[in-house]
């Protein structure tokens, strides 16, 4: 795949590849004297990683809201939470590129989401039940184009039930 098409199809992968290429330029290569090669490579790499961080942030926010919907179905805000989940997942889908899959740790994001949900609930005087240690979600389900939010809530509720393994 050419650098141009990679840029258009997977900016994250393009940015990481361009940073690698810049860093690998041999000493003495004909470059402008004022090119700060190391910092330019670092900044390009950071741009690619920033996209991944945005995807991860949206996925964490979606999981926090999924937890709240599953655990507190009678809360007055529940009717708004699925819409927010959809917005977070749509944004994650739009910013996601396949090269991110290796770097996104869905289990770690689940753990952070559980901690964030518990902290949010403590503020309102509520407590979360014990949530599954292992995430009930996989990355592909969360970044799919047409995510079924109800199915994700149902999956989480099943994982919360005492009969689940």
C-alpha cells in the first residue's frame, strides 16, 4: 500500500510508519539543516497516537454509561444514557482504524470504566454491585458500525447475574 493511500485509509498506521522512516534516515542523509528530525518524528507519532487515545476515551465513556444503564435501570437519567452510549460508540467507530487493534487493551479499559463508574456512583451515594473482572465486551462489538446498544446492556446484565459463570 502506498504512503498516500495508507494516509487516507489508516492515519494511525501512516503516522507511526512515517515516524519510523524519519527515525531510520541514515546519518548524513541530505536533509534541510533546520529540520529537527527527532522532534518531527515524535510529533507525527503523537498525532497518530492521539487518534487512538480519542477512540479509547470514547470507548471508556461508552462502557461507563453501559454499566450505569445495566446496574441502575430505574435512574431518571437512564433514558439519556443509551443515546450517549451510541454517540460515544459512533465517534469511536469514526476515528478507529484497524492498526489500533494491537494497541487498544479492552480489558484495561474495562477496569478503568469500572473504577470510574464506582467513583461516579459514590458521589451520588450509590454503590455498584460487584462487576465482572473480565470484560464482557470485545473491541469488534464496540467499534462496529451499527452497534446494538441493547444487546451490549443485555450482555452486561447477564454477566452480572449470579447464575453466570
